[in-house]
């Protein structure tokens, strides 16, 4: 599978999102697609693209059979659609998860569960991870787990349309020093909190003893 450029990823994600969330206004005209790509909400990073760059991305996506002009659209203005269903035959869970990964970059399962709600309601976090596993098991894989970042409980997942997952040492170039320093800070804070608790307990005992003198 040919890797997609950043603009191709944004165009594809925007088409998928509008297909699911605003079907009455889909397929999209070029102008509507540019506006969808440049949205400030539900986009990471926020981009500013023009009609020429979006039009070029549509042309290359058409060559890759992932998007193109909508057939049979009753309009004088050319409208565009994605064609991922024809190529990959995704179910609703897979297409929702991929849409968020395309539009917002790497996400944890918890973030995906919240951000796919308008497209598909996952009942449990396990449903998200099983969907990610299915995407990972496709040939070629379409999603991959990234190394867990220091201080986080959940791993993040990325889509693989735009490239392969980076090795752990590239993804966390300062992992060793960051984790050591982070552990030192946590230990120090825990010690300070324990010391404050002891001081508060002693003050309470002293206050109680003082009050008893006047009873």
C-alpha cells in the first residue's frame, strides 16, 4: 500500500467523517471539502489548505482508488466521495476508529471511545481495543500500537495509511532519562506528602491535648 501524504490523510478523514455525521450534505463539493479539512475542531493538527492542494490530493487518492468524483450525483458542481468501503470492506466500528486516527493522529483507546461517539457508540473499552486489533491483523496492517509514554496508563494507536509505526527508540528518544527523572520526582513528592501528613497528625494531637487542659 502506498503511503499517504498529510494532505491526503486529512482529505480522506474529512470525507469519511462527513459521510457518517452529515450524510444529507455528502458527497462534498471541493469548497465544502476544503472547509472540512480546515476545521478547527476535531482536527489535530489544525491545517490551512487551499483548493489546489486539496484538488491535487483528490487526484492522487483517485489513483490509489481511495477517493474520487461521486458517480450519479445530481448537481452541476462536481462532488467527491471516499471509496474505502469498496477497497477494504470495513465495518462501522473499523471505519469510525480509522476516521478519528486519520483526523486527530495517535489516540488511546479511551480517547477513541469518546471521539467516535458521533459515528459509532462503543459500549466498552474492550470493543475499541478489539477493533484496533482487527485493523492491526489486516494485510497489510492498518493500525499499530505505539510504545507507552512515561507517566501514562494507556498506549496510543496510530493509523498506518501514512507510514509505518516508528521504532520505540525513535518514538521516545529521551525515554530512559525521562522515566528516571520522573520516578525521582514522584518519589520525592510522595516523601513530602508523607511528611506533611505526619506533621498534621502531630498538630492534631497537640491541639487535642491543649483542649483537654480546659475541660
